[in-house]
């Protein structure tokens, strides 16, 4: 059975690229969100097996959304996605419960490697 994924990124192009990589790796993208507030709502509605979460987004950033999702479901599996140069945020994300992080722009092999961790 395919793992169900929620893709969270404020850039539609990034969501499309990640969705393409996920589907090629046998995952099913069940929902997309463009900010942290939407991510929390869609997490509650869909109960996905995995979330890919952008860090920098309008309205609510990915780290705040990660913390809220972890309150709802302590076992939530979240992979953070960030642009280069956001190492301090990446550390905070890992400490807040993210299982991995991927640097943008997405490298197909790196994303696939991250997906094998779940």
C-alpha cells in the first residue's frame, strides 16, 4: 500500500516537483498546503503517513506547524525542506521532531534517500 503524503510549500512549482518525485517513488500525495495553518488543517483531515514541510512560508512557518502537528500526533513523520543557509532552522526542526531535512532545490537522489528512512 502506498504511503500517503501531505506536501507543504508556499511555491506551487516546488509542490509539483516534490509530488512528481514522491509519486515516482511509490507514494501517494493525498493533500497539499501552502502555509503552516493549512498544513495543520489538512494533517487533521487526512492523517497522512508523511509530511514534507517547507520552513519559510507566509502566515505560519514550517517549524511552528511542525510543533503543532507533533502536539496533535507525537508519532507524525515530518521531513523538512529548506533553502541553503538555513542550518539554524534545520537544527530547530530536528529538535522539534522532524525526521530529516532536504535542501532545495530538490535533488531526486537525496529525496529518495530521505524517503527510505520512513
